[in-house]
């Protein structure tokens, strides 16, 4: 008996505990007629929240992206199969039917609740409801039973700063939009007899008052995929099932308990007070959320930010140096005792030890343990040095450039650096400016495409990978327009040219996810790049929505004084931060004055916070909080790995441009070869201007490359002369070698440090001493091959006529010599083409292919010489010959917004296999704003075997590729003719 009683008690207890024999709740059936906002709210989490409360339900959503009440009504009237119908059944199984009609969905289940909503952008505009709601409600009622309740789904206001076009209807103010929404939803409830409201909008606004802040959004207006959606689902749950959601045991995986608590409370309060925002700022995490990697990134940022003092914020926004500074132009005052709270350091070391020591200091001795971000200029390599970027562009092979950058990322990251100040995507049309070496030439599209490739290479798949680093697009913007080719000087850039020429590479490269950007030194028509609110905030942030980090160029904040826009360093800091420069690189303005500026209200605390937020976000993205230290990797496993060297050699080979060839190349059966000139047996000058940590001992010298290649040829070397100077004592030996030889290879040009930063040259001809040596050798009458090393296009003068062939090898890096040798021997068929025009004379500068046409096409030329360049953009010879077929287009009459396919077949009808780059240009003969004579829009490089034909296809977007922008960046597509030009073939298209 006793045993029976015990069993009975246990049975009752278990039943009470599990609720198993309780009567099942009624199955509730819910249909949301909406769009992606209702999808966010009902298609995830809601079913699970109900199940957690033992509630059975069937939930469905009628989806059309951005669907408004007007469109729903139109679909109803015509019974259009316009919807994606997403349904979650009793068992939680999801199914989807495309092409669903509203009527079929209404008939599909005996719905208990059917919701309606207005499209998000119109949700606060009541007048947009009234013309459509009565008929729509009437229509719905014809399909449902009287017991079905119609309910209203209130959507939410966008994030501050969202760039969604509809946000402008509310003056881009979140509160204005929210107030309009509650007003409209209140009226709709009164006027149309909905049973109840689901106040998701209010719930989201409530959540925004907690530590979550304004982080509920994705893509400018959508809810964050995890906690934003959960907030909405909680609101639905409580509204529909009439049970408090607070304490519900279901939450998405990876959602931190504090976030669950905050979002549940936000929803609960919204259901209690649907038309008023409840301030929940008392909900604060007690533990450090920012240290928890499972917490969403933006919340970690907000949590950390909320714990920081003004001093801690200010010091984050500075960058000093660490290690021995080897950059000639940038010798700033070294900070001896770097504070543990410093935001960023330029690290000059090649081994991680010093960095790790400094990082440990930051992690262990600062109050909040914020890791330091270490940056460095790994411009065209770290230890494996690739050709200079201008040369890389001549490869027209973005995939190869990407590979090069990913090798740089691996060597750099494993050496203790998280961030490179590369790529430079400054369009430059003046070869006197030394920095042309660092960019991708004169064309905006080429800079954009190579910029994207570099970003992909550096940043890899994920920023927190062990071999990824953050990229930095520089120098924003217009630095390449330096007047008369001088560095750091004024740039005269009209708004039209800014939008046409200098901004596109940035806008496009940002799309590949570049983490950061550097503000430039140059004065842009009166407002320097580092104090320019228009470029840094109105365009970059407001128009393009860039959320990444902006660092000033070295000392650029301080230089605002020299540029005449700031009276002192304090004012310079104020201008820079307010314009949108987050980090002060080495000006010591932010560290000295920012706290004061905030106290004096010269800088708003929100502006300070926003800059800190951007820096912290990048640190989290890079995984620095989880992995602050760089693990030790042996130098041999880190640097110059076999596969890396192959890429370096291939990139060098494809970068080299055969400028001239009278048939002397490739060399056949040469018995005696003289290799002459200051570059021939030179190592360091092969590297170019930013050699990172490249070492001379690694460099493959030209003479060695040629000797290895021409094993059966006798080779004699003579230096002949130096790069500069008057010393002709080496001429004799050089002339003897030339007389002895069948063919002479002259290795001439510029020293590596003649280009790059602070290296403007007024004279870009081949130096006199080199010219004289060439003249003497030419006089002997042997075949001469000129191999050029230089960091900019040169004016070659009589050297052209004195050479049978000219190979532009640029500054090819550590591993370019065998590529030169291979091209000379014919083992490699040259495939590079110029990314920047070679002027015939210095007086022609600036000279570039995409100029606008002249008022008189047959006049206005120079009287004293040709007006044509020596070698134009895209020039480059090959050992084979390609014939281009006629162009064809998928259609020749086009509408705005359409796409068109343009095809051309290219036949290699020469004697060698080869790689050909096909360039597609567009020209618009007339339009309201005149366009360049031609503009590059696509290119593609492919191998075409001897005797074979390749079909090249290019898809053009009428708006993007055939339209143009005005001086505010507004896009226009005009009716009329546009011409497509590929090789020597042309095709006319008509835009309707
Ligand atoms: C250059 C930048 C470089 C920075 C840091 C500046 O002088 O203009 O291109 O990234 O120094 O070294």
C-alpha cells in the first residue's frame, strides 16, 4: 500500500512537472501578409517560442520584397501568382511555394490571425494606407470565417545614418520616422477595426534604449539576423499567444543570455505600451560582454564603448610607431613610453616578439585590455617583393595580383602586422609624380579592378584568418592630381573630375569589403583631403555607407596648418575629426587636444564615439581580442616559400611590356652577348620604392638571370656607367664588350628610390650619362636591346631609335630577372601592356588616353613636335600576332536598366602561344556633360594557343557602364548612340 501511494505521488508530481497530461492548447494558425519585414518577424523564432510554451501553431508568410499595401491590393485584384509562400507546419517543418496567389494562401488554412502591414518606407505615412486598405480588407474577408481576426503589424524605424532611400522621407531621422509610425499605426487601429496591433516597431525602439543601442539593423534597414529578428518574434509571440515572453526558454543559438533578457523585455514592454517607447537603459550587462566571442560584434563594440572613459577613447584614436623606422620620409618623434591604451602602432619589425611584448603590455596593463592594431606599409610585398604596383597593373591580370597580395598578407601577418596601408588607387596622369609607381596607372576602371583584387588578396575570406590582414585604400582622394607632378602640393580638381576620375576607384574597391581607407595629404581645390567633410563624410559615409576605419596619412593633420586651413594643431585636430578622420597618424593632435575639444563642445561626444566604434569594430573583426598575439613561425616557413616565388616570377613576367621590337627579339642562336649598364649587375634597385623588408641578398640580378638562361652563349658584363653623374671611365670596357658581342643588352633606367613618395622629377628623360653610353654603343652598329628599369613612364628620346628592341621590365622585385631572360630568349612570350602613357616629350604632360575631345579636331596640335605620345595606354607587343573578328552584341537597341553582351573572337595567327588582353572601350559621342573620347569598361586576359581562336564575352550594364555621373554623383543614362570599341573593331549601340 505504501509503495502504491509513493508511486501515485511520483506520478502526479511528474505530470504536474512535465504538463504531459494537461489538455493541449488549441492550434493557432497565423498568416502574415507582408514582405521581408514580416519574414524577419515570423519565419524564424516565433514557432520555436511557441513550442517552448507547449503551444502548437502553424505560421505562414506571404513574401514579396518591399511589398506595399498598394501592391498587395493589385495582386489581389488580379489574383496574381506573385508571392513566395513560406509556411512552418505543426511539426516545425518548413515548406515553400513560389508563385502563390493571395486567394490560395487565404484558403490554405482556417487561419486564426491574418496580419497586414505597410511597406517599411511608407509605414509612417498614413495617407499611403487609406486608398488601399478598405478594399484589401474586404477582399480578405471574402475568404475567411468570421472568427478569423485581422491584426496590424507595425514595422520599425531605420538605424540612424541608414542610407535607404525611403529614410529621406523622414528627414533621415530615426525618431521622426518612429513617431510617424506610431501615429499611423494608432490611426489604422482606430479606423479599421483590427483586433490588435503587433508593435514590433516599438519593441525595436525599446531595445535600442538598452545597451544594444542602434545595432538592430542590417543593410541600412533590415533587422539584424539574430537579435533583431528575435525581438520581433518575441513581440509576435506575446501579442498572439497572450503570454508574457519574459522568461521564455527558447532563444537562438549563440545569443547571449543578457541579450535574450533585453530583447524579451523590450518586446514585453512594447505589447504593454504599443505606442510609446519604454526606456530600458537600466538593462545593462554586468559582465564584460565584449570579451565574449559569442556575442554579436556590434554589441561587443557598444558594450566596450560604454565602459570607456573619454581619455581611453581619445588615446585609442592615435597611431605611433614601434621599432626602428626605416621609412625615409616619415621620421616622426618616437614616443618612448607608449601607453598601454594606445589604439594603433606602425610596426617596423620583421619578427613578432617586440609586437607581442607591446601587445602584452596593452592587454595586461590597461584597464579594459584593448588590443593594439599594428599597421605597416607592405606595398608590393613584405619579404618576397613583387613588381611595383604600376608594373602589376601592366599585367592586366587581377587574379595574379590578388595572389601576390595574399602572399604579402601571409608574410606580413605572420610577422606581427594586422593591417597594410595598401593598395594605392590614386589615378595619376603625371609621370613626374614619383608616386605613380605605387598605383595602378592612369585609368579609373583599372585602379578600381586592381584595387578590388588587392583587397581580396590581403583580406582573404575572413579578416580573422591567421593569414589575412586589413587593407587600406589610399590616398583618399585626388592625391594623384598633384600640380606639376610635385608631391604634397595643391590639386585642382573640379567636382566633375572628382566624380568622373578620382572617386570611382574608391567607390568600386569599397564594394570588395575594404576595411579601411587613408585620408590624403593633398589640398582638394581649397579643402585638404584630411579636413574634407564633403569627401570623408558626405560621400564616403552618407552616400556610400562606408562603416570602416579612416586613418590620416602620416602627419596629415599637422600639415593642415601648412596648408592654411588650421591656425594651430588643436584646430587641425578638430577639423580632421569632424571631417571624418578617425585615426591621427603621427600628428599628435588627437592625443594632445581631443579631450579638451570634447569638453569645449568643439567635437561632439557622438563624433568621438563613432570614430572609436569604427576602430574597435575593426579590432573585433580581425579577431584581436581573441588572438592578440602573433604565434612564432620560423622565418623559413614564413618567407619566400617556393610557391610564393613562383607567383612573384609569374607576376614579374606578365608585368613586363615589350615596347619596341624590330624582330631582334626573341634572340636566336646568339653566340656572344654583352650585358651592359648600371642595372645589369644591380640588386637593390630591382626592388623599387617600397621594398618592405625585402633583402638584397634575395634578389635575382639581371646578369644572373641572363647567364642562367643563355647557357650556350658566351656572356660579357660591363657596367659602363652609373645611373647618374659624369664619370665615363667605364665606357671603354663597355665598348669593348659591345664590339666583341653579336647583341648588346643595355640595362638602364632609374634607381629604385627615384620614384615613390617625395620623389618628384622635373626631368624624366634617361639621364645624360646613360644616353651618352647608348650613343657610343649604337655607333658600333650592333643590335641593341634596351632593358628598362624605372618607376614611372620615361621620355626615351633618341634611345628609341638607338634600340632594336625595348623591354620595359619596371622594377620587378626580388624575382624578376629570369622573366627578363625568358623574354629575351623567347621562353616567355611578353604579354604586358601599359597602364600609363609614355609621353613623347615632357612638354606634353599631362597626356593620357581618356581625355575629352578638343573643339577643333584638326588644329591645336604642337607646332614643334608630335602631339601623340611615344607609347600610348594599353600598348604592348608580343611575339605572336592576334586578329580580331567583328564585334557582335546580344542586342543593339537598349533600354535603361538592361544588360547587353558584347562578343569578339580573337585568333592567334602568329607563331607562338601567347596571352592577349582584350580591352573594351565605350565612347559617347555627345551628351549633356561631354564624355572622354573613350573609356575603358572591361578587360580580359587569356592564353590563346598558336592557331587557336578564343571568344571573349563582356556583359555591360546600360546604367552603370553606358551612363555617366554629374558633379554631384547623380547617374544619368541618356538616349542616343554609344560606341563600343575593341582592338581595331567598332560597334554602335542605341539607347532608347
Ligand atoms: C605615405 C603613406 C604611407 C604612410 C605611412 C605616408 O607618408 O604617404 O602612403 O602609408 O606614410 O608610412
